[in-house]
């Protein structure tokens, strides 16, 4: 009897171990299968961060070895570093996104102001700056949030690429010096809280219009097709990120993506300088021009799958029926309309002194 009891105990224990091992193995495989795409989706944005730090390292190396590396090439080591960094980003844009620029004939000869829609990451602006410098020898200065200058290792890169946390006066001075300048009126707010419906989030910001009027330069509207399909911000806890941003002005909404979708930057016809125009009138005119580019070239809502398919074959956007009601820019968080989302209002009235 004792032998039978011993045998049964060992058999049950072995069976239990086998079941537990089988279940654990299957569960581990399922968990790995389930989480791998999620992990990859959130790790791909890190590639962009790595490229930014590589760009910064290039600038530091050129600065340290400028006498030896650049002496036989040209006297301006910063320009040599810019070309090296731009070659890195242009290669990435061409290989990963099949990046293109359409509408280059709309670029004026002299100084001009580029106004663009801000994606979750302004990856399209990196590619645009790189290609313009490499192939058109036009260095586009840009305006960025001051928080970027506080990130360790980025300051040298931003200064080398002529990125400024500009006010109206400093931006106008850049244009008056003969340099082109790019501004996104939506800025960080549009990057964090925009979505694949591609609505402008400018609110009452007219700083860029004041810059154009003061510098007396034309404005070139710019929009990059599928920029919200390359990178997106997470939709969950949106109200939390919105409250945090309204309180401390720090963008903390997680970004995911890095998908190799087709990216095409479209440049609209330049809006000439009009001395009779007011900042509000010019703002609405530019906003309408960008919305026209979105309406013409972007599927709404955006689709990551279709944007990936466009790497193989581009399909023209289907025209909407004439009875479809369009949401004008004045009703999508721009112009004089200030939106309030779940009790949180973006109180960015300090933009009267700032550009974006």
C-alpha cells in the first residue's frame, strides 16, 4: 500500500510539473508574440533620438578637430558639419520614408517664411532642411521651443543648425538678414495633441504673421503628407497630458511609431507681402492655404496601412462629394476661437510676444 501511495504521489507531482511547464512555456510564447510589436513600436522613436545625438556628436567632433579636418576643405567648420549632418538625415529620409519635396518652384529667390503643420515629431522638417541645404544650397533657419535647448548635448547642434527660440523681433532680424526661416504656429501643443484628422491647433497665435509683416517677406505654406502616420502620440490619458502641459509647459505625452510610411512635403504657392493686411487676416489666409494642401493631398483620417502601401504605389486621394460639410480652420482650434478640453484651456496668451 505504501508503494502504491508513493508511486501515485510521484506520478501526480510529475504530471503537475509537466502541466505547469507546458502552460508557462505557452504563456511565455504568447506574451512574447503579443508584446513584441508593442515594444518595437515604442522603441522606434528612439532611433530618431539616436540620430539627433549622432548629429550632435558630429558637430562636437568638427569643433574639436576643425583645424585638422576642415583646414584643407573650407574655413567654416560649422558649415562643413552642417553638410555632414544633413547628409545623414537626407539618407535616412530617402531610405526609410522615400522622402520627396514637391512644389520647389514655389520657393522665392530671396528670404521667405515657411509655415508648416507640426507632426508628433517634426521629422519632415529635419528632412526638408537637409535636402534644401544639400541640393538647393538654401539654409533654412528654424524656430523651436526653449525646452529643446535644455536637453543635454543638443545645444551645440541646435546652434550649429541655426535653430532659435525666437521672438517676433529676433525672427524678423533673421529674415531681414536675407535668411529663410521656418515656423510652426501650432508648436509643441499641435505636436502633442493633434491627431490623424490633421486639424490645425493654432488658437489665436499670430506671431508669425507679425514677423512676416515686419520683415516684408512672402510666406510659403508647407504640409507633409502622412507625417502623423510616421509618428503618433498615444490617445490614452490624453486629459492627464493636457493638464500637465497646461501647468508646466513640458510635453510628456508618449510618442510611438517610426513606421516607414511614404512622406511627401508639399509646398504651396507663396503668399506675397501685403502692407495692407493685418496679422489676423494674414494668419487666417495662411491657415487656409495649409488646409487646402491637407485637403488636396492627405487622406483623412490618416491610415498607417495605406501610408505604408504608398511606398509601393501612390494612390491619388479620392475627392469628397460636394455635399460633405468641411470643418474650416476657424472652427478647429484656430483663429479667434479658443477651445476648452474637459475643463483645461491652453492659456498661451504669452504668444503675443513670442512667435509660437
